[in-house]
C-alpha cells in the first residue's frame, strides 16, 4: 500500500506541475508539453493502480491515452503552425483577438 | 293613471332623443323648442292626472309602486327599474314638470339665436327626465340614477358655453363636488343595505320595504353612520356646507338652467331625499342635529355672502344656498312637511327670480351688444332704474322678492315662518332650538336685506348703464314674460296651500297631504323628543310677528343703503374693508378648498407620478434590469481572451469542487 | 495466465459507426480526385451517408445489445442520442457548403471530419466503458479542434482552433485523471461493474478516490458541455470557428457530453447521486446565470448565441441535477430540439453575414423583418424556441427539465431557472427588435438561400415547431430511452 | 356544433393562413378579409352565447388527449362557463372594432399587422376557454408574442422599451406561475390526479403553507397582468406606445387575463390562501385605485391618462373579486366587461384625435367640441361610462363591486375605494374639459374634421353596449351568476375561519347556499371524472409501461 501511495503522490505532483505549467507558461508549445505532462501523470496513476489491483485494464487504458496523445499532438502542432503562419507568433498573449 | 307613471320620465326622454340626435338637422328653433316644451308639458299633464287620481283616493291608498323592468339582480341584491308614487313624489313631479314646463317655454325666448339651441333643449329634457327618475325612484338605486343624472345634466348645462374656461371649470367643479356627495350616498346605501341584510336578512334598498322594516333600526349607532353618509350626499347635491361652493359658480350656465336646476329642482334633491327617508333619518338624533345645525349655518353663512355680491345671478345663487339651508333646518328639526313646503314655494319664487334676472340680463345684454360695449350684463352696478323699461319683469320680480323676504300674505312667509316656528317649538334638540331659531331669524333678516338690495340696485334709482345703451333696454317678449307671470302668481298663491293652522283661515292642506309620508318619521321622532311644555299660541303669534319685523328691518336697511343714502355702502366698505373683502370673496372658502384639497391632490399626483411611479417603482424595475446589465458588463470582462485565464478558471473550479468535498 | 482468448465480437451495435468511418475515409480519398469547385458533391454524399446511417441507427431502436465485452452497448438511450448527433451533423453539412464557398475554403476535408466527429460522439453515447467513452470523446474532440480552426486563412479561426485545442486537451487531462481515480477506487473501467462495486461499498461518499474521480470526470465533461466555470472557451471558439461548425459544435458535442455524463453518472454512479446532484445544482445555477447575464451585453451575434448555448447547458444541467426520469428525458428531448433551433439560427446568421464573417453583429440584422420576411420569421421562430416560448420545442424541453427539478424537490433551482429564462428573453428579443423594429440600413440583397440551406431551414423550423405542438411522440421516445439506463 | 368553441378559437388562425396568400400591397383586401374573419368569429361566438345553458356547469366541453409523456398528461380540454362566456364574447366583439379602427391608422405593413391581430385573438380566446392548466399556460404565453410585435413595430417613439418591458415583465410572472403549476401537478399526482384538468385540482386539498406559496406564484403572475399596484408600470408605457388597436385590445381583453386568472385559477385552486391574502390584495387594489387616479390626474398625455385609469378600474375589479361574495364577483366580472368596452372606446377616441393631429398632449388640444360635435358627444358618453355614471355600464359594475366588498370583511377598504369614484370624475372630466372645452385657439385644431362614417360605425356598437349594460345588465348577470355562486361556494367551503369571522355568509347562505352546495358537488362528480376517465384509461397504457419498467 505504501508503494501505491508514493506512485500516486508522484503522479499527483506531476499532474499539478503540468496544470500549473499550463496556467503560467506563455509559449504555446510549452503549454502543450505541460498538457502532455498531465497526461503522463495520469498514465502513471493508471499503471500504478493496474499494478496494485492486479488487472490489466489500466494498462490498456494507458496505451489508448498514449495513442490519443500522439494524435492530439499531430493536430495540435498543425494548429499551432497554422496560427504561426498568420501571426508569426506562438505566444499565448497573442491568442487574444476574441474576448469579452 | 298610476300604471302610466312611466310616461312621466319617458316624454322628456323622447324629447331628449329627438332633439339630441336630430336637433342639428331640424335647425328650426320653433320646432325644437316645441318638442322640448311639449315633452315636459306632456309629463306635466300626466302628473296632473296622477295628482287628481291620488286626491280622489283615501290617504292610506296613496302609495303605488310600478315595476318597469328588473335592473340589477345579483345574489341577494335586487334593484328594479321601478317607480314609487306617493304624496311626496306627487308633489315633486308636479313641481318639476310644472316649473319645468314654464322654464322650457321661457328658454324658447331666452335662448333664441344661441348656437347650440337644440343641444340646450336636449339637455334640458334630459335633466327633467333624470330629475323625475330621482323623485319617482322606488329604490335608492333608481333614485341614484336620477341623482347622478341630474348631476350630469347640471354639468352639461353649466358647461353649455363650453368655450368659456370659467364655464368648463364651474361644470367640472359642480360634478366633482356632487361626486363627493355621491360618495356619501353610496356609503350610506351600503351601510343600510348591509345592516339590514346581515342582521335581519332583509336585503333591500327599496324605500317601501325599508320603511316597513324601519322599526328594526336602532336609534343612533349604525343609523347615524348611514344617515350622516346620506347627508353628505345631500350636502353635495343641495349645496350645503361644506360642499356649497359649486352652486354660485354654476351660474356660468344659461339663466333658465340656473332657474330650473340650481334653484327650483335639482338642488332640492337633497331635501327630498331626506324627506323620502325621513323614517331612517329620524332614528338618529345625532344626524338630525347635524342636519339642523348645518342647515342653519348654511342659511346664515350664504346669506352673509349674498349681501356683498354684485353679480345679479350670484346673489340669487347665494340666496338659493341660504334658502336650502332653511329647508335643511326644517328637516333637521323634524319639520319634514314644512321643509318640503318651503321647497315648493321656493321653487316658485326662486324660479321666478332667476327668470326675472334672466329677463334683465337678456335685455341688458341686448342693449350692451348694440353699442358694442363689453360691460358685464350681469353686474348690478351697471343696472339701476330698470323698472320703467321692464315693468312686467319688475313686478313679478318684486312679488317674488317680497315672497322670499317673508312678508305676510306671500308664499315665502308661510313656509319660512313655519320652519322658524318648528325650529323653535320642535323638541328634538333640547335647548338648541332657540339658537337654531335665532340663526334662522337673522338669516331671514339678511335675506330680506340682500334681496331688496338686489331689487333696489337693479330696478330703482339712476340708470347706471351707458346712456347710449339705455334706449335699447326693453321688456322681454311674451314667451319670457308669461312664465314670469305664472310663477309670480304662484309665488303669491302657493303659500296658501300650507297656511299654518294658527292663522286658521285655511286648513294646512299641504301637511295633511304629506301626513301619511311622514307619519312614521314623526312617530319615531316623538320617542326621543324632549317633551317640555307645549309652546303656547301666544308665543307662536309673537314669533311670527317678530319674524315679520325682522324682515321689515332687513328691507329697511336695504332701502336706506341703496335708495335713500346710496353713499352708505361705500362708507361701510371703507369702514370695514377686511370684513367686506372677506364677504365679497365668499369668506375665502374656495381658496381654502384649493389649499386643502385641490392643490395637495395635484401636488400629490405629480409627486406620485414623477417621484414614485417613475423614480421608485420604475426605478426598481429598471434598477433590477440595470443591475443585471452591470453584472453583464463585469462578467463580460472576465472573459479576457487569454487562454491561461480560462485554464485558471477551470483549475479553480476543480480545486473548489475537490476542496469542498475533501474538507467538508 | 490463460491464453489470450479473443471474445466473440458482435458488431451490430457499432454498424452505423463503422459505416460512417468507412464513408469518411472514402470521402477523404475521393476528395483528392474532386476538383475544388465541385466539392459540393462531397457534401451531398456525406449528407446521404448521414441519412443512411440514420436509417441504420433507427433500425436499432428497441434492441439492447452489449458487445466488446460490455464496453459498447446499443440501447434506446444511445439510439436517441445518435439521432440527435446525426441531425446536428446533417444540418451542419447542409449549411456548410454555401458558407465554405463564400469564405473560399477548400472544404473537401470538412465533411469527413464532421463524420468522424459523429463517430466519436456515437461512441460516447453507446460506450459503457470509461475507455470507450474516452476514445469517443477524443475522436470527437480532435476532429473538432480541426473543424474549429478549419478556415486556415482566418486569424479568428486559427485562434479558435488553438484555444479549443489547448483548453480541450487541458480538460482531457482532468477527465483522464478522474477516470484513473475511479479505476483505482473500483478496479474496473466497465460502467456496470463500477455500479456493482460502488453499490457494494458501505459508504461510497466517504471514498475520497471515488468522489475525487467523479468530480474530476465531471469537470472534463463540463468542459465539453460548456458548463461554468469550464465554459470560458465557448464564446471565443464559437465566435472564431466557421459559423457552420459553431452551429455543429453547439449542438452535437454538447449533446454528446450530456450523453456520456448521463451514461456514467446514472449508470455507474447512481449511488452517489446525492453528491453529484449537489454539484450539478451549483453548476447549473452558475452556468445559467453566467451564460444569460453575459449574453445580455454582447454585440456579435455569434457570441450572443455562444453565451446562450452556455445558458442552455445550464438548463439541461437542471434536468440532470434532478436526475429523475422526467429531467433526463427532458435533456434528451432538449438536446434534440436544441440541435434544430440553434443550427437553424446559425443558418440565418450565415445567410445574413458577408464574406469574411463580417456583418455579424446584432445590429446588422436591422430591418431584416421587412426586407426578407420569411427569413426573419424563421429566425424569430428559432429565437422564441431558444427563449422557451410556447408553442415551440424549446418550451416543452425547458418544461420537462424544470419539471424534473420540481419533481425532485429542487424548487429553487427551477425558480432560478425560470428567472434566468426570463432574463434570457431580453437578448433574444433584442435580435427581433433589430429585425422588426429598427429601420433597415441595408437591403440584404446578397442573401441567397440555396437549396441545401433552404432544406436545413425547413427541417429546423419543423423541428422547432412540431415538437412544440405535438411533443408526445418524441417525449415518449425520450422516456423510453432513459428508462433503460 | 359540438366543437363550436374550437371553431371560434381557431377561426382567426385560419384567417392568418388566408392572409398569407394575399399579396402585401393589396391593403384594402387584407383589411377587409381580416374584418370579415373577425366578424365571422364574432358571429360564431354568438352561437355559443345562444347555446349556453344558464347553469354552473362547463359547457361546450372538448376533451381529448394531447401530450402524454413521463409523469405528465396534458389534454386539449376546453369549455366555458358563465364566467368565461362573457369574456369570450367580449373578445370576439372587440376584435372587429379593433380591426376597423386600423383602416387608416395603419398604413404600413398592413399584412403583418393583421396577422398579429388574428394571432392575438386566437391566443386570447384560447386562454379564456382552457380548462387544462397547461393549455391555459400555452395560450397565456402565446398572447405575448403578437402583442409584443404590435407594440414594437407599430408603436410610438419609445416603442422598443415599452415592448420589451411588456414582454419581460409579463414573462417573469408567468414563468414563476409555471413553476407553481408544475409543483401543483406533482402535488395532485400524489392525490391521484392524472392530468392537468383544472376541475380535478379543485378537489385537491392542500395544506395552507403549500397553498400560500402556490397562490403567491399564481397571484404574482396575474397581478402583473392585471396590473396591480405596484406592478403596473409596464402598462402606461405599453399603452402609450402601442398603436390604437393594440391599446384597445390590451385594455379590453389582455388585462382581463389577469383578473380572469384570479377568478378561474388562483382563487378556486387555493381558497384558503386566497382568503388569507384577501386583505393584502384588497389593500393593493385600493391603493391602486387611489394612486392611479391621482397619477392619472396629472398626466399630460391623454393615452397615459387612460392607461392609469385602467389601473384604477382594475383595482375595483380586484376588490370586487376578493370580496368573495356573489355581488362582488359579479360586479368584478361586469366591470371587466365594462372596462373592456369603455376603456377600449377611450383608446379608440384617443386614436381618432391622434390620427388627426399626431399628438396626444392634452395641452395641444382644447375647444374641440366646436369643431367636432359628434366626436364630443361620443367622447362624453364614454367618459361618463368610464366615470361610472348610473345608466351606463360603468356604474353597474362599480356599484356591485362596492356593495359586495362592503358586505364582506373588506368594509374599510370599500370606503376608501369609493372615494376613487370621486377621483375618477376629477381626472376624466378634467381631461375632457381640457380637450373638448375652452377656446379653439390652436390653429392646427381649427380644421379638424369630425368623425367620419367608419369611425362612427366603430363607436356605435360600443355606445350601444354602454347603455345596454347600464340599463339592462340582467341577462349578463343571470348567465354568469350560477358559475359565480359555485365559485363563492368553492371559496367558502374550506374557510371555516372566514365564516366565523363575518356573520354575513351565515345570513346570506339560506337563499343561495342550499342551491349551489349540492350543485357544486354534483358538478365534480358528473362532469369532471366522467369526462376524463374514459380517455384517461385509453391513454394510460401509453404512459404506464415506462413507469412499470
């Protein structure tokens, strides 16, 4: 049980770091990386639970998450490129035409 | 004939409809006048026939009710369109149709060439119909139709010269004041209806039924409330304190209107109403006292104002108010038949006076018009010495003046003296009787004074009118003078119907006639009257003599001031300027009412509208909207456009949610 | 460890999904060979594909088939939602063509992406495993990110795509974390099993893992349905995305989010209803209020409808908070009618706006009422339906949602709901004010109603009015759908 | 003949369909067709009047299932009794007049205007005949839409503000009522009620606390519509801005929805609460009477003045209704009709001069009597009807209201209210005087034309009704009395407290109490369940299976 807890704590910390990164960083790529970090924190949680519970569902889930993250990365980077094409910037402060 | 009582109001109604709807097309004054006059004359004929029939019946059978159709039937409440014939209403219809016919006839001449000739006759007919409904109504509600109907016609006729602002104002004032009275009438009606219904399961507003059940009413208490309310109604209609100020203003209407409505008929409605419900009123000693006191007070109060007015019609108006005060005094002391009697004689002589003044004004107006003068045709200061130019008018006017002044042998004497005597001798109000009598007597003195002042200023002395106009002064045509003569005759002879017993020459026909009507009221009144020593005949003779003396004194003063020493009035004014100004300005009652009611009401209305409605209520309504809109503005700017802010809001949401569950 | 045995797979529950996926991929291929001026054919093709799959979906009504080891189910609930998605997609396809031509986009990929989105949404509706639901969600979301940023040359569209993408993946993180915790607490990702296990717990509400997982998961879906405070992306993305896609996003994914929420919370976590009901109560109030109040002061009509869409999520949450048959059936009904009325309204916006999405302010509708009376009347119908005036579908929907809350005893929630609804009337009326009560500044001569848009409008009007007048049949289907949960 | 009620209600809707096929520019045809449709509706409604039996039952009942899903069962359940009968007739009577009044007043967008009018008529009629709470609510809301457009499109300067205010104000109230409605339904379900049929709910016994909340919600909605002080501020705005026909309909019929709502729904559904709140509502009514009269007195705009006078008049209606006796409620009902006629006529009159002068400021007028004698006469008659002169309709209603209220426990309120009679004379006569009397000094007024044939034709029916109802209201009262007696018995049955407080009912009942008591009981047994159970059983299977599963 102690084992599990440490894994969970690590992943929670990782998740929080990711979250805070999203909130504080200005570079879109970095923000996206922070999101990836959150996803990986989740992966860690899943794996830990899977191991602890002794069933494979969690690990299967992790595979799906990784696949999806890859797809997301593909689409996301494409969007970032399109944005960069128009604005010559990937600073989130410039992602601000629409507001109010 | 009783069955056909509905014809009486019907004829004027037909006249009204014809003249009102088609008058404009008819154009011919003779036809319009004939229709109007014949309509009311028809009623007069029917009234006469009814009177004959009633005379032929024994006293106890002189009550007849004719239900025309059911009007408002709802729940327990029942009011039929129904007429009640009894000696009282019989007198009233005679007066209304009789005097009405004469005044219609007079109007044909007087209103000649007026723009809204047809309109005038239509209204006049409508008035007669309403007045007849009022007096014939067998329940309070039919009476109330007439009650408000005459108010309406009064409104219409006062505002006849609608292009004059003063006429419009006066009309409105009259109607509104009457409405104040109606308010009282309605509350009184409700109270009575509710009391009978809830206590005795008698749900009625029918006079006969109430009369039959009147023994159930307690003395005082709820009856006082109800009757006081009714009395408020009466003060409105009959121009008593405090609701009298509309009547003098009502003189804005054409003179025949003043004669018919504001002297002979409508204004007496309050008196009639009290007479009609005497069996209720008399059950409340307090109300009776109030009526007597208000009547006496009005009599003296209006009389004082009458002494200082210069407008011929205004003098007569105040005189009317004052005379109505006498009638109320009579009602208040339980002298019901005397009051009604005075009502009748007053109708004769006051109608005659008004018509006479109309004749004068007519002539003056014509003369002034001829020389393009803008002098006031109604101002007595412009008159004087008219007796030679207008002999018939003068004689009839003089006769009526003598009648009103209370000179023996003329009708006014019999009725007024009866009232004063009863005020003195009736034991209803204990020791107050002397005071009431005293006030009445003084008022009578004033009456004699100002009426003769009027006569002297108008008909005697130097002619003060522009000398060029003088030659145009002329006696009025026959259509005008015939009614004057008839009324003048009645002003003399009418009194003999109700000669006091003590004179012994004739039986008091009038009192006998009305006896069945007021029998019950007198019986109830007798229960609480202070039975003292019965006043002696000697006293009665003495007081009668005294009242004659008083009248003569009044005439004497008037003679001194306005014929012999014409500089006296000016001296008097100079000596007591304040008093004169107060009297001349009608004791500032109008101003007082403006100050107390009218202006505060307007100000309150303005405040409620601009201050409360717009600012507070709408302010709250729009305020809610504005607050929401303000929030909208705030929320809007929370939407900063920055991704990290959005992410922060999400994260915050998660933290709050989790935090709540972890730490709860 | 046994040999890995491949379970017998019953494909029937996902036939429409398979059909649509195949169609989408085929379209991608065909797209290569279609010249750019004839891309409309792709639209027609996908529209007929949608109709065909709708037929397939409807065929499944009444059956209850589990497959893939219980991770996908075909039931009435799924079917009802799938119809909703298909309606939204069909209408979106119909209104896209004209718009994309006007904006000069190469829209060949648009239709396959819409179809993929639908596939994702369908998976969400029929998934009974957290994994399937997640997969569906991501298929939907990833396609939507692209759709939002579809107009590559438009800065607004870029920004919309980027914002949606970043925040969407951010929220996915929470969702997944929640799923992980639930998995940790129960040891499974199958909804039925979760329900059983949670049902056996002595005091599930004290299980921190479970509750935290539930809340985090709710967060993830709340983002998809645009519930406050996870709604902030909505106005910006709705404004920036190409209008037909805005219309689609406001109707389809929102419905899908509700489908998944309902499925998970009602199927797997009914024992925690007391807990999530409270949260939803608060979320509903926040969402309605924020949406409605902020909408009052918007000038851009797409933003108005964006905030209105937030508010509508709030109304639906009212029904969800109630969690009873009336409320949940209300959600189903409402999502369907919302698809009609909202996409209809966006269709009018497309028609009124000009190239480059100019002329998109509320004031630009001035005088439409008498220059183009039919369009204005149609718009008015949509607006009144959105405002919840009888006799429209919007009214019946709200009626059932709020009734659910009242039945549950959440009177105050219903009261707040109706007050919000009254406030919302203001901004809907504002549009009618401009259409009918202001003088026209333009003659609207550029408006051309092409056949597909006309068809979409006709369908939308019918879909907004008929369920308002004779709602019984749809309501009864909705009732049946939620009965099986 | 059996569905003549539906026919009346939906005939205008058919008219709308007809109008759709008439080209926009043929204004004359549009007007005439609309007039024909409304006139036909009126004719059909006379069939209802003709076939109406004078008893307390609901008649011309049509009851078919409509929506059945989930816990709810809504039915197309319509019918009329003596209370709604006259309001239906009033509506159909006023509509042709309103249409006729637009012939020259509305020159632009005639087609849309006519469509709005007809839609409005359907909405209003529907609300009066609905016996299903849900159906009532639908019609109640539907009415808002055409009225909103009428004010907003054809209104005056400040039309948008007025239209939106009207819409949202009313909406807030009615939505709260909707919540109460649903809550009531669920309460009813617990007691075995299976649909929204109004009659079922009359038998429902609710505890006082529940009744109070529900009553408040209903009363709030209706109070806004009436409108009662202090919820009245939308009315002057709406009236001032609305086109003439809109004002006429708003005053004549729409406001009656509020008072009708009290009579039909709020009071009989929640009798205990109604009794409890009677003093409060009477107070507001009385304040409304005095307040509105005072405010009316100082108005500068004739239309606004008439609008405020409406507030005062409806204050009377409310007072009468909350007297809870036959006289008061009959008076209230009559006053509703009277107000419809007189105030409708007043708005038409204002419309006439507005059309001629394009101003409604009192100071712009004066002395019109000289130039427009026919107009003056008509204006005067209507003024006096509005003031409540005996012999005109206004009096009968006001009198019965005051009488009824005086008999009830609201005696002191009545006395204050009666003084409103004075004030009404003040403001009405004052405005009449300022507009019609005096010198004709404004040169713009000197060429005004008197009323033309069409305008006179509009006014004549109203004038005839003014006198007819003033002089012979018996047929009207007779037809509604049984229904009102039933209502009174409904209010009193559950109020032992009120009975103990006032001696009046004890005394009053011997005459009427014996008759309606069994009758009222019989109504529920015969009409309500008998009418609804067959359908109830047929539709039940459609709903129940889900519940079972």
